[in-house]
């Protein structure tokens, strides 16, 4: 069963293995969508690269990295940020469907390459990470009047009439800590400080939205396309905080901001809702099972044992009967990603230091 804690240095990680069997093609392409267009995304590639490192799966790491570089970055991750979407295009050909970047994927790729260089003692990965960080600085970091340095969600389409649209889930504290330590020429800590100011401004009810808009002279406001709703993107904010080192300087302040789910479960619900109106606190819908996996580290951090037990029971009840480890009978990509993060962390397969560095359960001798 997927919720049984297993810490097996150098050993098998069944959920990662089945994720690879079901979602990763032999050439390293991660299928984030199994519909007609069979899209792959830079997000999916970056997450899979991180899990390959966490699992000490060097072969999968190389395949995923090679496919990402060759197909999303024109063969050179140092020359351009990866396109966010690849798949079947309207004319029936296969290739980049949207060349815009996605900042969350970009920082996860840079972070994972940085940590792979350190953990596997491979300078090539470190060099690629530094080039990626330089491109992020050039293309994605902007100073917005009244708020300061921000990480744009993508290179184009998010700076609006002097303002900006931001995604709170694009700022994992531990990643920004590690990137700041590795490259002081990039204002990562200023970006992080401003991200926390954003979080405080939009989390008055203890929940965060998927997207938020900011306009100089006006301030923060609901995002026009998505409103003040938090759902598929926002669930990652609770996940990132739950995995944050307890020694991190922002742990306590973020805890006070993100109290919504802890108050909601189990007082009113047994599992997270699909959507929360962050201005009113009203909830709606039944979330996919991956949301419960994402909240395992969160409820571990808050000490909410009843809520933690309820999420574990939901995962057991919705474990795929064919594989015995993938969650949800429809086995959707995003549910498995959230499970790999949530379960991997609570099974102590990985954690993050107070400086943001990845701490794995395997030893360096495993990769020999």
C-alpha cells in the first residue's frame, strides 16, 4: 500500500517505478496528458527529473534531461528556457505547441541540476544549472513598482499595464534558498521576501489562490481569469510549506498564513475541497485524491493527526488495484506527482535542509 513508510537506501521506490512505467516513455518524455494531443510539459519533465534524483535513478535522469533539452530547449538548456508544452499540434505534426516558458518548471530544473551536480559530483549538471539560473534572471525576474523583484510566471503574457499576474505556488522557499546560496548575482532572496509579502496579502482567510494580480497604486486584487479561487495550483503551496525545514526562518510565519486547511479538516470536511474562495473562505467540490497526498506533509507539520489519518485512509481506499501503488482508478499524471512528493517526503525518502539542499535517503555509494 502506498502509505506505508519505507526508507530503503539504494532500494526500490515502487511508486516511482510505476510512475515511470505508466508516464515516462523510453526516450525520457513524460506524458502529462493522455488525450489526443498527448502533451508533455516542462513541469512534468522537471518533476520527473527531481524524482529520478531522489530515487538515485541516474539512467532515468539522463533520459529525462536529454529529452527535455533536445525537444523543449532546442538542444541547449543554456541558450534558452524550455518551452512549457510539447505534443500534437493543430496541423497534426508533433513538436513544441507553446514556446513560452513556465517559471515553476524552470526553477525546479535549475534546482535539481544543481543538487544532482552536488550529490553525484557531476560538474556538467552544475554548469547547466548555472546557465539556467542566468537565463531565469534575464527573462523572468522583473522589478515591479510598489512590490519589487518578482518571478514572472513566464517570459511573456504576465506583465499587464505596469502590473503583473503572479502564481503563489511558483515560489518554493527551499528551492529559492538553495539557488540564492549557489548564485548571489541573482536577487533570489529579494524575490523570496516579496513572495512572502504577496502571500501575506492574499491569505487573509488562511488559504491561497491559484493566481493573484497586482497593480501599482491599487495593490493586490483577484486575478481576472481565475478570480480568488485556489485549487489545482494552490494545493502545492501547502505541500511546499509542509516539506520546508522546521529551522527555516520563514517556517513559523508561513504556518500562521496557511491555517485554512488545518482548521477545515476534520472540523468540517474529511478531505480537502476541490476549490476554496480565498476571499470568503467558502469551499466547493470534491478534490482528486492527489490533493490528499499533497497535504500529508502539511498535516504532519501542523500536528493534525486526525486529518493526517483521514488522508492516509483516503489514499488506501483509492489505490489503483492493478498497480497497487498508483493512486486513483483513472491514474492521472498530476495525482501521481503530488503523491510522489507527499508520500516520498513522509516516507522519509527525501527532505530539505535549512539551506534548501536536498537530503536523500540513499548514500553516495549507491551510485557507484
